[in-house]
């Protein structure tokens, strides 16, 4: 039984704690910690496990903790991954792996020193049945080579302190990862464009932003990023290939045809609910992701998204953020890929 410790008892941290204790075989959580000590204490109390309060590094050092799961806020990820690697423990880090490509390079260098992959990044879309089926069809070659991706990533709203660049590093980072995975391709260059702004946007950040990417094989990717759409959590993706297209299915299959409310006042409609919470949208993918993670640790070799994948997404994010306002595509340049990730 793999013994894990979780850093971060906020939204997804608490959900992962439940998942690992109640749902996923072969793993349990023995300790938790959080920048806000009370959040760790209440989670620990709920499950009858150890709380390290806000002593996250103390939890990483605990000899009982074999694997560390990092779900704290984005700017803290890099330091906690490096601390975990100090003890050469398994490390599951939620996206983004770091805030910049340069920080990710240090993680990659440390893994090279250790000589073994220990880090997995929480790019759960790889385990979503819709994306996996799209990839299977593209890889089969049945509908020809992929040419264009049209995607959108929409959130209902953001909390305080959200900045324009977080639309890339915290939100579109999923597309920066999943598009190269779907295409089996790497990015050449990219730019982010500010378009007509939505009335839902407070002055502090751009909303929407449009991300454009070109790949080494010449594919074109267009992602509309709305971080405050005012209606739902809406993730869409269509890959146009030479002899057809593949499109991500909506998470609800049930289509309702009825009057929603009063007989007298409404015409009948055909409708499907749209989710508002990202944790719910990918709930099955998170379960599958952790099952696969535990199994790969049992087998002695990680198979999920690597530090390299985390690095590429951050390097692409760096280029996009640097391109803002220039009207120019910016080259996406990486270090040479170490053999470990090939
Ligand atoms: C969150 O961390 C996610 O992973 C969601 O997919 C994204 O839509 C949301 O904006 C992020 O904060």
C-alpha cells in the first residue's frame, strides 16, 4: 500500500484526499499539510490522519510518506517538487509544474541527477475518455493527418488576484499540454491576442484571450480562453484531419426535450445541462489518472505525463505571455530532450 502525503487542502487537494482514501486501490493518505494550517487540520480530522499544519516541508520529510501530492497554489509548486526530489520520493504535482520553463529545467536536471523519473504532472485530460478516443482515431490514421485544432476553455469566474498571464499559466496550460499530445507534434511558435472584451471582465485581466499556435509539422491551433464566461465550465476541442474531424463529446449524453417550466409561458426546447465546476467535469479522468499512477509506481516506472511534458507546457506559456501586445508569433524554444523522457 503506497503511503501518500498531500500538500494543499483546498478545492482539488481535499477531493484528491477523498479519492485516494476511498476510491483508488493500492494507495492511502497518511498525512496532509496546507499553507493555511486550519485547512490541513480539518481534513486530517475528517479522515483520522496526521496533520502537519502549515509545515509542508516537515510532511515531505516524514519517513512514512513515500509519495507527495502537490495541490497547493501555482507559485509554490516548484519549491515543493524540488524538496520532494531531495528525498527521492515519488511526486505527483498538479499543473502547472512551475511558473516558468526555467524553473521546470531545474526539476528536469534534478531528475537526471537521480537517474529516474519520479515526477508526474496532473494533466488529467490524458485519462479523459473523450480525449483518449480522439487520440486513438487520430493515431489510427483512418481520417488522415491532423491539420487544425479549434478549441475553447471557458471558466465561470475567477477569484481575487487573478491576472491576465494566469489565463495562460493556470487555465490554457491544459490545452498547451493536450494539443501536442493529440497531434504527436511539437510547437514551433505562438502568440496570444486580445480581442473584443466581454462585459463579464473586470478591468484587471484580459477576457477573452485567443491563443494561436503553429506546430513543427505545420498544424494550426486556435484556443479561445474565457476565464469569466458567466455561464459554465465549457471545454471544447475539434481536430480537423485530412478526411474527417474528431470532436470532444459533451460530458452529459442525455438530451432533454420538454418545456422547462410552465406550460403557458414557454415553448418546448431541446437542452443539455452544462457543468459549472471543473472538478466534476473531469471526475472520472482524475480517478483513472490516480489508478494508473499507483499501478505504474507498483510496476516501478511512471508512465503518465512527465516533468518534460510539464516543461513544454510552461515554455509554450512563457512564449505566449511574452508575445502579448506585440502582434507577433514568438518562437517556442526548448532544451534538448533528455533520453529519460524519449
Ligand atoms: C483549474 O486548476 C483547472 O485545472 C481547470 O481545468 C481550469 O479550467 C481552471 O481554470 C483551473 O484553475
